C-alpha cells in the first residue's frame, strides 16, 4: 500500500491547489449565505429567466448565453436562491482553477501558482464580483482558459473557448477578440486577412442572436470618458463610500492597480531599450489600458465601472512578467505569503456585506406583499414599471412582467402600473386624491396614466419638486435598443 506521505510528496502541488479551491468554495458560500435572499443587483433577473424557462418552457427575455444551462443544473438540484449561491461559489473556485492553470502555463513555477491561487482565495473582490455579475465571471473563466490554450498552442481548444467566449458576455466577447488579435498580430498578411474575414462573419452572426454582442452596443459607450485623470481604486471607493469597504478589500484594490502600473513601466522600459517584448507583456499592457484607461468616467451604471472590476481579477497576474528563481533557498518568499493569504481568507470573505452592497430585498419583500394584496383584487395587470432590482424581484415573486424602463410597445392604460417613489406624501395626496396605494415608506402603487398626470401637475405648479421625481428610483426613459 502506498503511504499517504509518499502520495502527498508525489502530488503535493495538485493537492494544495485542490485544497485552495475547496477553501474558496466554503468561504464564498459562507459569504453569500449572510443573507436569505439572492446576492447582488442582477441575481433576480437570472432567476426570472430560469423560472420562466422551467415553468413555461421559454425564457422571459430571450438570451443565448452559456450561463443559463450552467445555472439550470444548480437551480434544479438546490432550488432557485440556494442553487444560485452554490453556483456562484462554484464559479469562483472555477475562476481560481483557470487562473492557476494560466499562471503555471506561463511560469512553470508551482510556488508562484499557489501564491496566485491563494491571493484569489483571499480576494474580497472575487466574492463581490461573483455576487454582482455572475454571468460576467463565468465569461472571465472562459476568457482565461482561452488565454491558457493560446499559450499552449492547442488549436482545438482555442476554437472551442473562443466560441464559448462569444456566448458568455458582451465585454468578454470584445476582450477575447482583442486577445486573439494581439496573439496573432505577427501572422502573414494572407492569414490576417482570412482571420479578419472570419471575425467579420462572426460579428454579423452575433447581431442576429438574442442577448449577444451587436451594433447597438455602441450606445453603451456614451458618457464613458472624462477630461480629468481618474485613479480607478480611489474613484470606486468614493462611489461605494469608504465606510462600506473593508481595509483588506481596499488594500487589494490598490495592490491590483499598482502592480499593473509597475509592470507597464517595466514593459515600456524594455521597449525603449529595444528589448524583445513577449506576447504576455504586450497583452497585459493592452488589457490594462482597455480596462483601467485613466480618462474613464466611473459611475455605478457605466461600462468603465464593470471594466475596472474585471481588471482587479485579471491584472494581478502582471507579476508574471518578472523572472522568478526556482531555487529552493527562496521558496519561503512564496510559501509564507501564501499561508498568510489562506489564513486571512477565513476573515476576508466578510468584506462582501449584502446589507451594504446589495439592494434592500427585505424592504422589497414588504413592497411586493402590498402589490400582491392589490393583485388579488385586480387580475388585469400586464406590466409594472419600477426601478432596477425591484422590477426583477417583483417579476420573480409575482410572475407579473416588470421592468425598469418605459415600454416601447402599446399597453392598455388600465393594465399598466408603476411602483413610484416620492418622499412628500401630502403633495401626492393633494394632486392624486387617493388614486394610489401606499406600499412602504415612500413607495406607492399607481396607474401609469395617473403618475404621468401627477408629473405634469408638478412640472406646471411646483417645478421645485421635480428632482423628487426625476431620479433613478422613477424610470422615465424608454428601453434602449441594446437591451432588446
């Protein structure tokens, strides 16, 4: 019988990585179960999609992405909310596996691979990202596997993962196209022409597939840029407020940012000295410029905000551009930080706090209860307009269509309602004379026609109060083309 000691000695690297993956899964599951509700701002949209498919045989909003078949398995086994939490913890570990394989493919250095894996096991950002943008995280996993197989020159898997990346997430589709271009930039003109033609055909096909990259996504780029230089970690912390971000998370944000700055300066120095720049160095420099361009304007709903968070998961591997000794005399330089990070991960998972970083789903539950009481007496409701996250929660709980946009199609006036937010109840009563139902706090349930009448009266008679209406809690815009 082979002894455990000998088995571990022969397989210590694989066993260590497996331990890190399991620890990451456990810590993140603890993090996600801090609340009984689904995590993040987009989670109930995913659940509405899955619930519609399971109960009615089709998706609520047609969208061809690889995430839904993946989530379907977890939801069917564990239920909607618990299944989503387990899937998020699993995809987080899958991310660490992918980044470990990429690190080892580049460095052939087991200890630095363990250090990178430990870093992401410790990462509060990974927990936050998995909670907020699970579809995007699965796309990043696919992107990293594509990168790994590009390094290995495994054409079969390059094709598979490139196609999967196109069906993962819009931002990942673009990054994958950039990655492929950077990797094959030295091809002969004939080969580049063929590749460009194939890419053009792919982009045309994606335009006719629901939920994929299309020409209307250009509209997302409006308002992306600023005249002032922005330091991304500082801008993010200012947006989310310093009291909502732990010290460990803050440290992670700045480390990820400045390690790329240092690496970029190193690559630029090599360029100035006419030294050869590797494909890895060129790719990291280009990705960093795309993800954390200093003139981006960071806001919670903008593209640069999401790009910045992607950078925190990708750019720490910038340290791989430096050469590391495999001499055993230096092994503790990797082992000690790895141990520190793994021990720290027992605490760092608490940096993601649903009570601070997610919508107030408990409040939404009370609001939905009020709507449900009204629905029992009114079966004619076809659509409810309400702000982002609340709309998806309403749809999931009531099976009534709800969205955070003005519908672009005609609906009978007695079938279109709104969950309105207005803080001066006496002013609402004065103009509306009881044509509404009070739900909770400053939330009211009202016919859309009555709400529009109220808005006109405020604009005419009390324009000083218009800011109480025109805000992100009262959707006033029609759904843009890139969301249809």
